C-alpha cells in the first residue's frame, strides 16, 4: 500500500491546505518539464495520485480507514513498509540536497 502522506511529505493530521501546499511544491519540483531526473515522471505521478486521494474528503476517509485496518491486520508488514519509505526518503534527501 502506497503511503500518500509520505509521498507528499505531510503527517496524517495535515489539513487540506497543508496537503495542497505540499502538492504544489512537489509537483513543481518533480514536473518532467522542469526536472531532468530519470525518476521525476514517476515521482510526479505519485504526488498527483496522493493529492487526488488526500484532497477529496471521501477518498481520504476511505484511505485512512484502509490504512488503519492494514496496520491492525499486519502490523509487521505495515511497520516494515513505513520504515522502508522513511529511510528511502532520508537517503533521497541526502543524495539530493537541493530538495
């Protein structure tokens, strides 16, 4: 399961305004017309998908419910994925100091 909050770099308690701000910043950064990095198109799509879900109240509620259910159903797998995403972001940030 993709962590949309991590994709946008916001906490689960983020307001709609915070989500929109993060989306605009990241979309501008990863837009393929502005970013020549080979992973930019994939990151741009991930940011778009996250915003599409988190900016819609009904979709966000369904996503949050599913997220909580996954944590309860498979806590080890969920924890592993959370840590993997966290460390991937740290490594990416370390390799890309301009971000």
